[in-house]
C-alpha cells in the first residue's frame, strides 16, 4: 500500500471510530441524562462504571493497534497512533454537536478521561491538544517520506514533548484533585474503604475553574518541542 493510501485509511478509521464512540455516548446520555448532560454526574451502577473503564482501555488499544499496523518503525507507529487519536477526538465532538447540539460552546466543561483519576476541562482544550498531535504526526510522516523512514525523535525532543504533556495532564486533573483534597482528610486517604468515599464524591463534583496558566505552559512546551523537531529534521533533509 502506498504511503498516502495509509494516511487516507488511517484517517477513515479514526473518523469512523469517532462516530462509533460518539454513538455510545448518545445512548448513555439518553439513558442517564435525558434532559442534557451536566454536572454533577448521575449515580450509576458499578458494572456500568467498570464497563466504561474497559471501553476506554479498549479504545486506546484499538488506536495503538492501528499505529503498530500502519507504521514501519517506532516513530511512524507513534505518529499514526497520535494522529488517529487526535482525529478520533475531534470527530467525536463534531458528531455529538451534530446529533445532540452539545457542546453548547467550546468552553463547555466535559469529562475527558477517567484514568487514573477523572480528567475535566473545557471542550476546546482537548481539541487544541488534538491539533498539536496532528501537526506532530504530520511532521514525522512528512520527513519519514523524505528521509526514507529514518526519522527518529531525539532524547531532548522526547523530554520536551513528554514534559509538556505531563503539564497539560496536571491542568486536566487540577480542579478535580483540588475538590478531592477539600473533601477528604488525610486519615480518610489511609482508610481501606476510601473507594466508597471517592465514588460518593464523584457524583457531587461540579467543576469550578480550569487552570489556564498550567495548560498554556504545557501547550507552549509541546509547541516548542514540535518546532525543535521540525527544525532538526528540516536541516537533516537538506543535508
């Protein structure tokens, strides 16, 4: 299969997976949020919660498997993974907006992920990160073609990209962790039954403020990592 055909088919997979995931959320909201999704979360059975966690694991492995199949080396596999992840995430929100009219705006809060703790943030934040992931993936894809599949991300570039990602991650869990700290004492954290307390709190949590400063710092660090990678690969391809 030609390189550009791989791009087309990975894109088709990511788009259809976004629609598929969005459809699952449409069903869940019809059952649990007939008047429209909002915080705090509606209490749900444990087996539903476990099923949702398994669905998130399965989604990640589906995206990872596409990267492994489509790529010929580590950088390619990484690129296809983050590309399909990003396209999937964007299409997911587009699909929900077309079907449910949600989110009402790009600043609408959403639950972004559930592992290892709840991630929350305005819808625009994961979309912005998704665009960065697409740009990074296309940079790797482009120079892999130019250099005959010899693109490698240096240790310095990995450190910058991972550092930026960790900072962004902190911004996503910041508000929820602040909420937990304000409602759970140190003694309760040591209690073996803390899981029951965490579940009770999860259905009381209402997002208050997103830490834009932390998010912006992480975003800019990732941008700098992409620019450094692009400049190095450009010089490599010229020489």
